[in-house]
């Protein structure tokens, strides 16, 4: 599988039907595959981290290098565990640790990121507690979308809307109230982003849902059904 093929697959990938768990798992799998290519003699993890930050920006997430720097050794080991297999010894690849990193980064969770949990054949007192070992059990996120944010996400849907169009769809007329209570929290939470993020005053500027916003949209619509 070539680099070009991997990237083209990702460019065409549709996030709109995913919930937040599926979204994180897909992103972790994509980044793990990208790191596995190893195009350089050294610095592959740093290069992957920079690419990941830029890619997440393109998807509407507001992230910086802080967590990548603070947990650089954990990230490197998590990437190894997400790729390493040894059939003879009965060892399979394990994406859980990388998924935990991305859940903390993108969902504001507080999963423990400990290198010792990733060790194969680790001493008993170094192993992850049993109640933390299942992939579907994470620490509860402290971030909750407000009712106003949820209403805005539902209103935008899969469209690209101007500020005026969003207010009209929601039947709201007080611009400052809309910006303070709906738009700004949605953008700060990473649910909504600009069509032209590098040019905030672009004459054709519009707002659309980020991948995170699409995941929330899907959750809202699933509950309604």
C-alpha cells in the first residue's frame, strides 16, 4: 500500500456518519498507518505529530503542540503498539493507547497516559487495571455541548452557511446574543469552523461543521430516531 493511496483514501473518507468514538478510532488508525511508513532515518514521530496537527486543523479542530510535546514518549510508544505484531509470540497490534491519547486531545478526556501500561509481559503492578483495559471504557469527558451549541449544530447540518443564514434558520434576530451564546461556544468547542480559516474577513466567508461537529450531529439525529 503506497503513501499516495493511503492519503487519497483519507481525502475521500466520509466522517459524517461516525459518532465520536468511531471518529477517534479512525483518526488513530490513519495516524498509526502514516507513522508506520518510516520515510526518514530519524524524526518520524515528530514529523507525524506536525502533520497530524495540521491535518486536525483542516478538519476544524483547534489543537496545538502542547500535548504532543508533553506526552512525546508516550505517543511514540503508542504508535509502536498500534503497529507491532508478533504472531509467533501471540502479540497483536493494540490501538487502545493511541486512541486514549486522541480522546484526551480532541474530547477533553483525562485517560491516564502511562508508558508502563504499554509494556508486553510487564510485572503485575505495572499492568493497566482491569477496569481500564476494555477499549470501550474511557474516563468521562468533562466537555458537554450546551443546548445552544447542539441547536446550532443541528441547524447547520451539512450546509455551509453565513452568519445571517444561521440566524434565519434558527429564527434568531439578536446578533450579539447569537454570537455570544451559540456561535462562539460552538467554535471554541471545535464543533464549527470557518470555510476560509486563514481569512476571517473573506467576502464569501461561511461556517460549517468540523468532524467533531458532524459526530455530534450524528449523535443528535440518532437519538431523535
